[in-house]
């Protein structure tokens, strides 16, 4: 079931709006969320799968403070020459530690988030990614965390 963003039906919009605020912390969170929306758990899960498949949602899952578990998230940037952009993206995305990437119109035109289980893994993983991609990678480690309660009504 593929749907364009403009073709979201009212239930899809209600689902997106409700779940941006989080899932209930109960043994069956999808069942409880579905009940609050007046639908079945199966319908909620199917619609979430469809929204992900259509690209309306790009990620659906929890956010962790990985540092509390000894790991690290690091924002990274590099300059990918236009003629090599696709190859650089493919090389970066081939690493399971890369959470996501995005392009920008700046000299540092490719950014990504590195997620590692141990702080000491940052430097060696970035060295492997830089070698594979053939670009210099600049890490921007988190100095301070801010909680931004971003809510984008559908």
C-alpha cells in the first residue's frame, strides 16, 4: 500500500499526530495506542508499515540517550565532490554504525550521524568510513544535549 504524502487520509494523519508524542509504556503499547485511535492493533501496524514503505515516515522507533549505556552518537560532516556523491554516500551507508545521512548545499555537503556502542569505537569506525569513502570526515561530538519537543502535525 503506497500512498503519497498529499494523499494521507484522516486516519493516517491522526496516527502520525498521536504517535509523535510517544507510545504508552505498557506491555502492549501498539494495542493501547490503537484502542485510543479507535482501530485494531493490526490496522495500526499495517498503516505504520505502509507509511514507512511510502516514505511518509522515514523512521519509527525510540530515541535513546546512548551515552548512559556507554555509547556515543556523533554528528559528522564531509565534502563529497559532486561527481562522487553517490559513491561516497554508498560507502558511508555501507557501515552499520551510520544512522542516517543528508546532503546540504555547503562545502561540507554530506552529513551523517554515527552511532557506536562504545565511546572508544568512534575514532576507529570513522577512520574505516573515511578510508572506504575516500573523504576526510569531521566529527562534531555532542557537547550538550537539548530536548526539543518537535511536533509536526500532519
